[in-house]
C-alpha cells in the first residue's frame, strides 16, 4: 500500500508533469505514462479511506481490469515458458521434464496473488529443482515439496556443475550464462573440484 505522503506526491506529479530539482532549483518537465496494478480494487481502498480519491480518479481514467489468473489458465503456460527461458538463459536450455511438471502443477493450482505469486513459485521451484519430487501428487502445496535445504556453497556447486554439463564444459559460455567472470568460474571449478 502506498503511504499517504507518496499518494499526494504522485497526484501532484500527474497534475504538473514536472519535478523540482532541489540542487539546481529548477523544474524538470516530464513526459510519461503511468501504468499501475493492484491486487485489491482501488475503489474499495477509497471507500475505506486508505487511498486518495483524487489519485484514484487520475489512475482510473483509462483502467483495465484483468481477471484472476485462475480464470485464465491458458495464460499460465505463457508465463511459465517466459520465466523458465529467463531463468535458464535461453529457450534451448529449458529442461522439458521440469517444464511439464511446473505446467501441470501450475494449471491445477489456485493463484490468489495472481502473476506475482506464480512467478515467485516458479523461481522457488527453479532454485530447488534438484530437490523437488516430480510426482505431481506430492506437489499439492505451494511453493513446492522440497527435501532439506542446501547451503549456498552446495547450491553454487550444483549450479556450476549443471551449467558445465549443459554447455559441454565450454568455460566462456558457462561464465556468461552464470553472470560471472571467466577467472571466477575457474576459481570455483578448482574450489569445488569440478
């Protein structure tokens, strides 16, 4: 929830389309579009006196209400594919068995938190993919059914080993996909005896 002082500042920004630079004591004109989203209807918050009515008016001049994710399950596959492509570093690297497991479980779940909850669940499942039981009858609880938590070093070792396997031990590609330097990768390979 946006605090009242920030609601007032945002209303002023929408009205004036300008910011005041304290250092130079000059006004900076802005040309912007504001796109917002809310899990709870803003109209309800206005009635509860927790949201500024004038800001509500400016935000809802062109509003779009999207149904809950549970009412549009056909979109779940798109979100799962996009997030997995981002997490794996490309469509070619996505583990299809893991993808099918996530799709099956995600389409049979209720997502009250909508897209953000689904994305967090996908990230959590991705980080713990080595520990997730891929039997969908075991995966009834969100975020996932996991075995004991791994230490950061164990997780790092496992991810580096996984990347080395997926990328045929091409160190330059592995370093790029892991977002680390080549020297750091070589140091980690020596450290973990990979």
